[in-house]
């Protein structure tokens, strides 16, 4: 069997190119503020790629670097300051946070309309109720990727391996919205392969290299690998055995170049969406929002307009 790689790098570029065109046509400059706490090297790389992409698209980009020993209340004060700025339409606090901070409390303080990570309890609840507005970027990017490649979702069995609030849980909810039947597994699931072998689509997001093997995947299934694991050799691998799955899986995301670029691309969409949601009056902003959504997503039938 020939395995087709899902090229997130090419698709992400095509999407961000279209977003750039929409920004230029509308003459608008959304502002994205990223808050980085501490000196985590991986976080610095992620933040750098997000800032670079925002600047390439003509958005305003603001980086707020804070020391690792800052108190949680001081971080909340920084978020409150950004929340009140008219030139900041999206706020993203880069995860993970230092151990003395409560990520839930931090995300709770980001206004729902500026929550471009989609982690505020209001936005998570809206997704549960089937009325998504700002949705976590990684699962949204995966859904875009699957839809763009014409991979059928309705009636298919999807197994999500991972239950985080940023990937696993919202991924399951989005696939349910697309009429897939969804099972959620995780690192504690016994006999994981008994579940994944039945799946048409497997999304692996645990952070364990080699967790998903060829023997656990039925021939022709789609495997989406969210894992980002750095081996001692320096090689970047996912949660799935990419080499073993080649010639067995029907569709497969590469590492790198699969899910990562889609996450950044959909962050740019969320920033644009946040800008439009905050524009007034309502009678002006909604036709603009619906028009842009239709041009970017109409061919994919994704339920993203609030």
C-alpha cells in the first residue's frame, strides 16, 4: 500500500497566504500578544515561530517575557493589562507554565474573545455544547488537514490517544461535530492496541516516542501524530513509528512538517477571528466574519462561525 503524507507545511502556508490576503483587502491589523514565562527552550522556539508568522502576515505582534519566578498574581496582572489594550486582540500564554502556577486559573483570566488558544472555560464549554468560537489551534489544524485531504469523517471510527485540554479532549469534540464515532484513550489505557486497531483515524497526542506501532493500526487507516519528542541523538520524532507505518497506513503526518505548521496557521486564523469578534457594531462585523470564513473554510464544511 502507498502511504500519502499529510503535508501540513504546504497546506499551512496556503492558508496563511489567504489570511494575509484577507487582512490586506480589509485593511486591518489584528494584534497578537504572547506571554512567555521562564526560559524553556522549546517554548522559546514555539513563541518565535508564532511571532514570525504574525509579522509575516502584517499583524501586530507583542512579546512579553517574564521571569520563571514571577508570582501567579503578577502574571494575572500582566494578562489584565493586555486585556484592556485596544491594540491587542489575541492573548496567548505559552504553556507549560512554572510548577507554582495554576494553568486553569491563568486561562480563566484571559477574556474569552481574546483567548486565541481556546482554553478559557467559556470557550471550552461552548465547544462541548456544539457552538465553537475560539477553538484550540492544534485540533482545529488537524481537522482542517483531514478535511483538506478529503479524508471522510462522517460515520468513521476515530480513536484519540491523549486527553489533554489543549489537544485530546477538543479533538474528540470536534470530530463528534463532524459526525465521527469517537473513543478516547490515554497513557493509562490497558491494551491500547485493541482500541487503535479498530480505528479508521488515530490521533496520537501523548508525548511517548514509539507508542503507536504498525501492529496496532489497521491497514489503510489515517494516523495523525501530534507528538514532539527529542531523542538523545537529537532526532525529532512523534508518538508513532513513522518508518514502520509507511506502506501500511493510508495517510500519515510526518514529523516535522505535519501538525506543527497547521497549529501556527490556525493560530493566525484565531487571531483574525478574535479581531472580528471584537469589532463593533455587530451588524458590521458579522457579515465580514461570515464572508471571510466562507472564503477560507467554505469548501471544507467546518463549523467555525459562531
